C-alpha cells in the first residue's frame, strides 16, 4: 500500500503545497466577525469549526445563510477544525459510520462551494476508543477490542471517507493529538502511516507544532511528511497561548519552521490558541503574526 501511496503523491503533486511556489500563509482560529481586524493586521485567512461553518446536519436554507456569511467575511475561510462532533463514534464495536459519513460528505461538498482547502480531522472525542475506567486508574477495553483495533478502524474509516469525497476538492488532514486528548494517533509519523495506507489525495497530514513540542516529536517528522503535509497548527510552548506570548520560548518553534522551509512548504499555518483579553486582541494578533513571519523568513 505504501508504494501505491508514493506513486499517487507524485501524480498529484499539484495538490500538495510543498510542490507549489509561494510563501507560507498565516491564519488564526477566530470568529468571522474578527476577519476585518485580522486583515488589517496582515493575516491571510481565518479558520473556524467545521460544524458551525457548514451546518452539515441542517437543510439548504440554513446553509444558504451561512454561505453568505462566509463569502462576505473580510478574509477567506481556508481551513476548518472540529471536523466531527463527539456524539459520533468512529471507533468501537458499536460504531455506526453511515450517519457520520453523511454528515462529513454534506459538509465537504458545501466546503467546496466556498473554496475551503483543508478540514482538520482531530475530533478526539469521536475517534477515542471506548473504555471503562475503574478505581485505581485501571482501564478496561471492550472484550476483544483495544487501541490497536481502534487505530485500524480509524484508518479504515479514513479510507471509506476518501472514497465518499473522491470527487471533492477539499482535503481532510489527520491531526495527531496529545495522549491526554486522544488514545490513538499522537504523532505525525503515526498519521503518515494512515495517509500511506489510504493512498488518496483526499486524506493528507497536519502538523500541530504545539502538540509536537509537548510530545517531544522532532521537527524531522515534518521533513518526512514532505508534500503530504497540507496544513499546520501552532501555539506557544506549554501555555498554548499565541505565538510570541513568551518571547523567551520562541526558540522552541524555530526547528519546526526550519523544517517547513526545508520542504518548501507554502500551505497554511493557523494559530489554534488562546488570545488573552479581548481588549488585547489586536496587539496579540500583531505579536503572533510578527513572531511567525520572523521564524519563516
């Protein structure tokens, strides 16, 4: 399967930012109402939750109103996080994929209508393997089911999803999360294994620099991801605040930006972080952008 994925990557190089010219694009996870301010500061795009933007569980009238709001924003909606709500179960013996796939497909087709590039598949609540917690910290998985089964089930779901959205333009990117947020796929290299197994341009990889730092994953993983890397998230070391919040810790971000430069990355880097007081938002947006541009230069 890995060999097929390699050939597919080469054949679809035009869809991969590492093979395109240009520069890194900078964005932030903020409400659409903040896009005018973000644009004045110099940001390129905004990122918002998938469900809130594309209302996949709502009808066409609701979508029409939401589409107008997206199209009238001061910045393009380039990516969306929060792909699947926690009410869905991707893993486990009782997982029912059809309602999930219908939700995802509806949202992805609507995403194409507004030119969205990437959907971030973090969704720790939906992908976590069902467990029972006992006194003393003992964890009990369903009989005959564990995290390895959950990982394989998640990979199979991604493959089925890729077929359902094969004719879409939007790309779903796998987001590794810290162990305290999910029990499967903690590192970029683990996500890449699934990307290779699926072998579809509709399923690619995300690098969350905050999660990489906290999980001690080296920047080399970004280099290995190469043109399969389609989107990045970022937050400051440990505090998970905006980049540049603690200037003394900015050096920790540098190896990851050096790796992005090494692969010629020209996709999005989006601040998924806390911003402090609303009254300080403009100043903090400026600090974050200045910090990121400095690292990317």
